[in-house]
């Protein structure tokens, strides 16, 4: 693709460099050499007659023009990836049976859209779609109850599983819109506003507790909520504050006018969403479903989240 000197590869390199801040990492992400990455960036900036990245800083940072252009470039690449995934998913037509599980985080939007794409591509196939928690889904793939599942990663090694990373979803702090407390005040348990926890048997609850144990005071365990939307509703009604992820926050769009999201201080803890398959399912089928879901999640979740919370740039991204 060429448009006044702008190439598709140049946009991909710019996106990778904006995310990582280093030429070395962008080269790994795009499969190019480091000199090729630098050349692609020079070509793009020349074509646009502007500087997109401050090359003098380490790690590199976007210029104001670069931040504006990134939003458009990400949206354009998302559309292209989604179109490509919907074409490539046609390779599933040969399947006779597909049992797929998807984490219940995506019930509101992504799972129905993925189901439509798959249903259009597997005529004659016996198709079953399940929605459960991450732990249940990984167990079901291990026990051959599902062929594959999209869920949060436990970062454990399973001999019977193959993992295809999808997206990095960082932890963020969410408080009521009218709350004037600083996030560190809440994390130090120096506020009267209580902490609202996810139910302790959920994987995200364990990840949040690991984060809190590293640097912050123990928080009283007054509330444990099993439903994500119930948790967001309680924060919106000023019952307390919580820690969640951008993908979780974006599910609660109905409450956004009463919520305030903030980055967590520290090194940037995150959960990873992956596609898990049994070892017998290596090859085109997991790749095609992975590509389809990447297109959906980038277009429907990541791009809107970064537009609403620009500080997520470089933190929330595809893997």
C-alpha cells in the first residue's frame, strides 16, 4: 500500500516503535533489521513532513504530532487486520467439530462478534462456544473438554497446552468520579473509601493481591465481588474503589460518566490474555482464530481505550 509515500510497513514500524520506545524491540516485533526499522521511520516522517518520534530520548517518546498520528495509524491498521482475519478465518471450513471457550470478560461485545465470524466460516461444523472463568477454561482444554480457549494466562507451563499470546492488559486503579483522593492515598489504606476486591477464587484477584503485597499496606477485606459489572456499579455509586484492567473498565461503559481511571504506580503489572489449545491443534486453525480475535480486540477495545485514556499508550497492546 502506498499513499503519498506512506507504506503499510512504515505504519507497522511506527506503531511498534511507539509502543516499545526502542529500535531493537521494534525490530523484533516487526521481523525487520534495526537499520530497516530506522529507514522505515525516516521514510514515514519524510512523507508526512513532520517529526513523529523524539529520537534523542531513550526510550524514544512520541512528539505531539506523533501522538495524534498514532491514533489514526492504529485505527487504520486495526481495520486492515480485522479484514485480513475475516478472510483468513475461512480456512476453518474444513472442520467437522470445534469446541471453543472464551473468558467471560468478553461476553458483552467481543464473544458475540467472534461467534458470528466463526459461524460464517464453519458451515457444516458442529460448533460449541462456552463462556467461563480463566481457570475453568484452561482446565477444560487440559482435560480435552475444549479444543481451545481464550483466557487470562496463568504463566504456568502445561505439557498438554500450546499458548498463543494475544494482548497485554495492565492493572489500573478505578475510583468514583467525585473522589478527590490521590491513588497512592488509597493504596496506602489512608482513606475512608474501602477497597472492593474481586472474588478470591478469580485469577485476576490473585494477580491484584500479588501487586499489592509487593509495595503497599494490607487492605481490609470488607468486600469481595464475583461479578465484574457489579463491582464497577459499586464504584460508580461511590461504595469504594478497585483495581481492574482497561479491558475490564471498557466493559463498564454504562458507568464511565461516574468513574475515574488512573495508572497504578510502579513497574506496570499486567495480565496476559492468550489463546490456549491442546497440543494436537498446532497450525493454521489456532493461528486463524488468534488473528481474528486480535483484530476484534484491537478495534473494539484497545483503540477506544487508548483514545479515552491516552496514558495507556505502550501499556495496553497486542502481543
